[in-house]
C-alpha cells in the first residue's frame, strides 16, 4: 500500500475550529453521515459527548442540515459538508477522537476499486493516529464479504482488536440501514479497539 501524504490533500473550506469545541466532552466523529438520522439520534442520546458528523455530497448534506436545523437545542452536534480525508487530516489533532463511526460506507465491490474501501486506504493510518488509545471504531455493513475483509484487514494489517460483531435488530439507525432491513437483508455492526 502506498503511503498517505497529507501535504497532497488540500485543507477543507470550513469555519470549524477544534479549539472551539467544549473541553469537557469526549469527541466522536461520524464519516459519511448521509441524511443524518444517526447523528441526530446519537447526539440526543449522548448529551455528554460531542459528535462531528461529516458528509461529502451536497444533496445528502442538505438533508442532514435540514434535519439538524429542526433540532436547534442540540448543542453537541457539529455538522460539515466536507471530505473526511481533508477534514480529519487538517483539522483533527492527534489522539483526540474517542469514537469513530463509519456506517454503511460505499463497499466499492469491483476488484479494481478495492483500494477505495476505507480499510484499504493509506488514509486510515492518519485516521487511527487521530484516535485516542482507548478509542473505538464502529463499522456497519450489509455485505458479508465486506465485513470479512474489513475485519481481516483491520486486525491483521492495522493491528486493531475486534471487540464486537453482531447483527442489527430493532430500529434502524441510518437511512441505509432502514433500506437494507426493509429488504430483509442482514446488517452487521462491527467494533474495534486498539487494546483487547
Ligand atoms: C452508503 S452512504 C451511507 C450514508 C449513511 N451513513 C447511512 O447509513 O444512511 C455512504 C455515505 O458516505 C459519504 N462519503 C463517502 N466518502 C466520503 C468522504 N470522503 N467524506 C465524507 N463523506 C463521504 C457518501 O457521500 C455517502 O453519503
């Protein structure tokens, strides 16, 4: 795998300032937040934590923003339309993130796209560097082969420990999860840590 070179990634255009986040809250990050079902529910359920939710596309971010604006009382959710690679590289200090969520990432199923899956990207080294030693990474997918590959790569290549792999039951947390469960598909939630 080629090395990730942060100097090749242009800084994102945003008014986000890490220094302005509350210092008494654990900081969590959601990459690819989509239309925002999970960020809103998570921020509401965890008032003592701070979530940064990033979504790259304009269309999905507009829906996330609309949803967020309907909850002006939520002071612990920061949303941004941004490419997570640039945002994390330039704006997140090392060893600060307590939890990272990547829920239903694009699986890039074609063989020639394999290097675009998050666990196969050189950028993952940077993301892991931004996480606290006691941090947790949560991945969700409806693709069994993707789950197997992510677990193998994240444990063997990146040295993470698999802490949980379970089937989702109950209320869907995201729009994609809702779609997959409605189709009768199995959704997996997989968590990793740095320590056993
Ligand atoms: C399959 S969708 C899942 C959305 C949401 N997590 C859900 O489960 O409903 C994947 C999302 O990740 C976003 N995404 C992909 N690459 C990204 C990146 N580099 N930075 C931020 N968002 C990204 C896509 O725009 C898309 O909205």
